[in-house]
């Protein structure tokens, strides 16, 4: 596995955008 959690903030942003797009 590649460097996990190198940018946890990105995960939060992606999750946020995913919900916005899914709306």
C-alpha cells in the first residue's frame, strides 16, 4: 500500500464533494 493518510484532508474534501455531486 502506498503512503496511506499522507493527505487526510483530501479524503475529507473528496467525501464532501461526493455528497455534493450525489445530491
